[in-house]
C-alpha cells in the first residue's frame, strides 16, 4: 500500500514538473517576438570554392531555409521563419522585384503575429531597397535589411552575425518607429542615410550623418533617431500603386556629351536624375539638353556624384529659373528611388522639391 502511494506521488510530481517546464517553454516562445525573414539572394546567400575565397564566389545560391538552419542561435532572440522572395545578385534588383518585395512586406506587417521583418539582400543595391521600403511601407514595426560582404563559406564570414543582429533588432520594441534599418558590421544604420562606400571590406556601409546606434550581443545602443519622414509617417503607400514611375540617371563628368541626356529624355521617363560634379554642377553643353527635357514635362533632379555633402538649390545652377529640383543629400541612386515613388501620382516640381526636402 505504502509503495503504491509513493508511486502515485512520484507520478504527480513528474507530471507537474513536465507541465511547468512545457508551460515555461510555451511562455518563452510566446514572449519571444515573431520575425519573418524575406530572402532575396546576394552574397549572404553566396558560396565560394574554398574558405579562402572571401571575394571570389557565386552570389545567390543558398536558400533561406539553409541560411536559417545554419544559425540555430536565432532561436535565442526570436521565433523565426523564412520566405524566398527572390534569389538574385542585387545588381539586377529591378523595379518589378522591388514591388514584389514591398507588397510582401506590406502584407506581413499587417499580420498581428508578425513583430518584425528582416530582408536579406545583396549589398550592391541594398541601400536602394532599404530606402524604397522606408518610403512605402506604412508600419512602425521594425524592418531590417542586411547582407554580407563575404559568403558564408569564407574565413571570417560576416553574414551570420549580420543576420543574428538583424533578427535581434527586428524583434526589439525599441527599434519600432525608427524607419527601415540596416544592421551591418555591428552598427544600426538608417536605411535612408546609409550607402555602400567600399566594395571589398566588411566595414562597407556608412552614412555621412553617422549610424543611429550599435547592436552588441543582442542589445541595442541608440544614439540618435531619424528626422526625415518614413514608414508610418510617409504620404506614400505601396498598397496604392502597382508600379514605380520610370526614372533614370545620367552620370556627370568633364567630357559628358548632351546626347546621354537627349536619349534618356526621350525614353519615356517621368524624371531624369543628373548625377553632377561637385555641387551637382552641369556641364555647359548639357544645360540646354536638360532644359529641353524639362520643357517636355520631364522632371529634372540635380544630385551629385560626390559621396558627402548636399546639393544647394540655386547655388551653381539657377534651379528656380530652369524649374529644376535638387536632391538635397540623396545620392543619384536614392534620388531615383524617391522620384520613382513620388511620381506614381501627378506632382508639380514645387511639390516634388518639398518631397525631396522631407524624405
Ligand atoms: N553581386 C553582389 C550583390 O548581390 C554581391 C555583393 C554582395 O551581396 O555583397 O549585391
């Protein structure tokens, strides 16, 4: 009789322990944020022939499930699941791919069981995608875009920690409302401000205005917040359009012929970005070509090929007289993104200039 009673008591204790453990686990799962990882390719999904191939490799090879399986530590900071939106090297990230990614992000952030989004991406055009999402996704939930400068097969590969940091930040409540972010090389950068400044080192992504903060061992350290409009405060919404406006870039240099402007100007673009020298300056022989383009109703936007600083209105070109717009501190590739979004609906040059001041 005594043994029977002891056995029953033991069974109850084991049952209770299991119940507490499982409920604790369930609670921990429930407490951990749900982060969706949208993979698009790039070096972070790349593979080299050997560990010594840190710069020569094939991009966009490893599928998202394999990326996640290779990083079990992600489970320490979030419940994660992956989707393969594309599998390309990002130099080929065209408007259609941007729209496909943006529509998926917009749908996911509306789901109550999604707390944050990570996009894995090639580094070549990562800055364009990050800025695009900051303009058109109406959410305050964290969206983090990342890539890597070395493939996962290389010595000192940077992708795993970039991905871990991205998931950690995307699941952080204190990352909400800060616009689209880029967590590369331990820094938390603004998707609007950041650009790829070096093509051969892991410390590749910089902003002339500095990072927003740092992420170290899963903890975020913030030092500033964005002041330009983005995400939930944006006037643009990807749910309201199906395609970006055609906008292209002409790169300025000493011997640039006007024919480049002539050909872009008659290709059906709604705006032409002029990546000028210095303060967005335009060669004398090109000015009349830009005036003719403007006269045909195409917006002319002066950016600069110079990495830092910003283009001043009416400084070296009479923008008021020519009815041109200045891109402020946006480099030509980011200016193209903003114009392509802004011109999805009719906008005057005056209002377009307001948009370039605000975003
Ligand atoms: N082809 C480049 C790209 O996909 C590789 C660079 C990288 O992803 O780091 O952007």
